[in-house]
């Protein structure tokens, strides 16, 4: 028998939760600007891509220290047309991300791509270098509608690119669609949906056309030269998509987004959950440490600022607690699972069911909102007038 007494000592180590953040990278170049687009993107300026990528890398590296305590849980290359980047240009961006930042092991890395700007070599490069989600902008199945929209591709180019992406190994492909288009019939929309669903994409985004100020469509509409479907027909198109996609096992998880099992967009859910994200590039927006800020929208000014080691940020807004609460409500209601009362309470120490009691009573009474356990959600009826519902939660 030993005289030495042995004690087990429990050592408690406080594990600091790693903060997570999303990263958006804007590529503002297009072969041709679409007639409905109001995003900061410019056609016919591909000769400036090298200078732009060089400036983008400067901005990217500037975030190395501020984000050293964060893990990147999603990267989204959007545009514009990111698939216009050459392999060497994209490689420089990806290498910068992998070198300067800590990525979550299951990070979602997406790139938007327009049919007609992809090929087998590019797709294989994307897949082999960490891009694990492809978002293809089809918009419509009919070639005549693609021309009306100002798209550069044909139906066949989309089909070829889609199959090439699958052959390259992509197991997460999203297809973007639009309805309520000029001269679009209900039969056109049905054909678009049925043809796309035959391809079995992992995710479908279906957006109603909005006439944005300053676009070619806005000018034509003001002149009475753009004939859009009646509102009832546009709503019928949306409801048809809801029913058909549900039949094909797509979960309707956000007003305009549908996904097969485990294929919801991590990056877009960051926005809808009102979480932090960093935007890099021309016109990109960010939300960090209760501040919303955005970059200059002119390519040459952006390049010049970064060449002089000057910040590209031109607008900043410190949001109040009241603003953040309001934003979290109306962004969260875009998701079909709605607002989690307990999660909201932990985040803000405010019970949304109490704070917004009057609005909730009004809209549940009208059948626009529903309370499911501890969740507040839009109904199908509420989706159709969602902007009215959201507006009621804005700060006074």
C-alpha cells in the first residue's frame, strides 16, 4: 500500500467562442449590362480587371489584422460577373483569402456565374481550388425573354454550362430565375420551372422583377413602352412556383429561395439573420461592430484610393440598438422559420412578442403573421404583402 495519496485535479479551461463572419467580394464587370440591373457593375471595361484585382488584394490584406479573431464561414464572389475573371486573376484572390484569413472547415465558398462566360477549364479550376457552390444566373428559359432582359447567353449555353459544372464535380449548384418579366406568359414561367427542375439543381432562387430607378427598364416603363404582367398574374406565377418546388422536395426557406436538404445558402442567411459580414470591392457594403459602411462605387476612384493606401469606405453609419432590433425583425421574417423568440431575447434582452405586441396582434388577426410555438412567422398570405408587414417594424 502506497503512502502517497493521489488526487484527480479537474482543470477547467474557459473556451472562448470563435466569432464567425461572412465575406462578400464584388466583381463589377460585365460583358453587357442587363436592362433591369441597378447593381454597381460596368460593361466593356474588362481591360481594367488586372488593376482592379491588384487594388482588391490591397483591401483584402488590410482586413488581415481586424479579422484575426474571426473565422470566415462563407465567402461569396458576386457581381457583376465574377466568372469573367481569368484563372490567374481569381487565383490571386483565392490565394489572398486562404493566406490571410482563417476559414471555417465547412466554409461555403460561392461564385456567381453567367452562362456564356464559363468553360470546362474554369469550372474544374473552381472546384479544385475550394469553390464549393456555384450560382448560375439563368433568369428565363426562353431565348426571346433572355434578349429582352439583355442577357448575353442562350438557353443552350446555360444547359451546356450546367452539365459541365456537374462534370467538374460541383454538388451544390443554385439557379437564379425571374418572373413577372415583360411579355412573359404564365406558360413561359411554367416551362422555365419544369425545364430547370428536370436538371435537379440543389437550390433555386425565384425573384419577381422589380423596376429599379435609373435602369433601361425604368426609362422604358416611364415611357409606357414596357408592358409587365398584371399583379394578379405575377402573384399566380409566384404561388405556382411555391407549390411546384415543394412537390419536388425543395424547402421554401426564404421568401424567394428554395433548397434541397442541407443546401440552403449559408451566406445569404448571414444577411437575413442580421449577422456580421465584410464587403470588399466597388460599392460593397459591410456590417461590423454595430457599424454599417460601404465603399466608393467608381472603379477608378476605388483603384486610386487603394494605390495610395487610403480606405475605399465613403459612408459609415453607427446603428442604434433600436435600429438593430428593427432590422433583425424584418430581415428575419423573410425566412420561413421566422423569428425565434428565445434567441431574440438572448441577443437583445428584449422580448419581441412584448415589444411588438400591437403589430403582432394586428397582423395575426389579419392572417399575415402566425405564432408557431416560440416563433413568429409570415403566412403565405403575409408573403404577398410582406413589405407592408416589414414597414410596421421600422423605428418611429
